[in-house]
C-alpha cells in the first residue's frame, strides 16, 4: 500500500446551515489522504493503475462546488465515497473539509471535519 495526499484543494461554495452562508458563500479547503493498493502501478510506472490526481481533483471539485449541504461532514463523506467508487484501487479515503469562516460567536482559524471511508 501507499498513500497519495492532496492538500489544501480550495473551492468557493455555499454550504452551511444559515441562509447567509448560502447567499454569500465562502472558500472551503479539502485534504485527501488516499491509501492505494499498488497493483502494477509502481513497478510498471503505470498511470492507468494508480489514481490520476487531475481526475481525483475534478471529482472533489464537482462535489464541493455542487449541491448545497448543511454539514461539512456530509461533504467529506460524499467525497470519500465518490473517490473510492471512481478508483477501486483506493482502499481507504481520509477526507478533511475545512471551513475558515464558520459562523461562531468568537475568533477561530477554521473548523474542520475528517471522515474515513470505509470505516
């Protein structure tokens, strides 16, 4: 097994519980740690047998910029499921979604949630 990490993938989207979050939108950041069965990919230097980063990014982008979700937890799970469905060689997807402008009554850097699929 080996791990592919995609860090700080940034997208503008409109997720959240409050109406203002949908109206204004904000940036969301996604990290993906993908545990991959090497199969022939490493020995044969074969892109067809590994996870294509560009396609993986597009899968993440489509979900994050798509349908509004109230919970970033739901977003993270949807990304994990979609990546493991698209790339059967991914044996585990650990997806983190960060929301820097979470509507809380205080100062914080960001709120983040990590989902591991399958559990």
